[in-house]
C-alpha cells in the first residue's frame, strides 16, 4: 500500500508539472496563423494574455529587402477554436495614438531601456571628460564613452525595432571560405579572397560553428561591440595626436551624429539589376526603427552585421 500511495502521490504532483511544461504564455495582441508563414494573413488576434498548450516550435526568418526579422512560431491549441501558429514576435497594435492598428515587430523593451541606460552613461563619460574631473581615470573616459555608445546604439536599435537585424549578404560566402580552410578544402570555388575569412577563423573555433546560422549571432555582436568601438577609439587617438583632445572628441561626436541623422537612398534610374544606373540621394532625418532602409544604413554605420566594412576601416 505504501508503494501505491507513493506512485499516486507522484502522479498527482508530476502531472500538473508536465502540463505546465507543455504550455506557453502568449502576450496580448499576438496574431495567430493557420501556418507558420508571416507573409499570410493572421486568422485571429489575441487581445489578452493567454496560457495555451504548445506543440512544436519553428524558426521562420522574415526577410524584406536587406533586413531580416527572425521569428519563432509556436503551434498552440486555442480552446474552442482549434490549432494555430502563434508569432509572439509580432504585435497587432498602434505605433502611435493617432495611427490605426497594424501588424509590426513587437518591441523588446528591456533591451531598448538597457540601450538608453548605456547611452546615458556614454554621455556622462563625455561630460566628465570635458569638465576635467576624475583625473586618475580621465584618460580612459573617451574610450569608455565610445564603447558604451556603440553597445548602447546596438541595444537600443535592436530593442526598439523588435529584433530586426541586417539580412545576410556577402557573409555566408566569407564563412564558407573560412570553414573550407579549417576543413582543409582548398579547391573552392570561392567568391572572395581569403583576407576577411581569416578573421572569421578564430571565432569559428571559439564557437565551434559548423553553419553560418550558428556563427552569425555571435560574430555580429563581436563586430558591433568590439571591432566598431576599437576603430573609433583608434580614430580618436589618431586625431588627438594630430590636434588635441577637444577636436578629436568633436570629430567622433560629429561622425556619430551623421551616422544617426544623415540618411541616403539608392534610386534606380532603369533596370534595378544594373548597379551602374543608380542615383544616390541624401537627406537629414532620424532612422526609422522598422523594416526600413534607414535602419539598414544605421546598422551599416555601426557594424551590426558580419560583412567586411568595419574590419576594412
């Protein structure tokens, strides 16, 4: 009897835990789809938080132009309605009080707020440096400010846009070259020379990545949060050597303002595949933190990608 009581007690306690592990909380304003395809129209919008039974999960990248929104679709059971695919990374709501509700990426508010905090600290480092305080560490403040600024921009942009990143361009080909070198395959064919792929190799070894998808998230952070600040720190030290610290700091600040507020566009004058037939126009405006070319431009300036632009600088 004691053994049977133990089994019964185990089942009573274990079954609720098993049920909990097979549920997921879907936030309000999440669209539900018939299939895991963000290009189709949602069939239901959940206007309140719901805890639903969940089946399989699929990662589905949504690509628009040069930008990419990595989405996770969860197969859920909505009582009384049936089985659907929920995309918590999307939200049906108003962007501003005057707008009509639309479907757009859900903002990552904790990441955005963390970015704002880092940008505040970067501004504080700059102010303290110019006031001449903290003499013992004053020489480190410009470098700390640059690092905090780059990481802050990355965090804020990613959070405000709802985790939109740059789509893959040349980087899978760079990775293939690096991966082939590590595997001892030198027959190709390769689209690019080995210069930039050699920079990939230590990070491939560090992550153990066998595919570009496994390598991309890590190197993107390294490129944005280490290589870009390193380039700007070198530029600050270079200009300070040529002039003085005030002019060097002003140069970096102007660069940052231009990167953020000066936009450009490619306008096709004919065949969009003919790259010699484009007009480039530029204008002053803040970036849009949505699937928009201004966000792509901001990411390019700050190295939020895995291509060679930052390393070439």
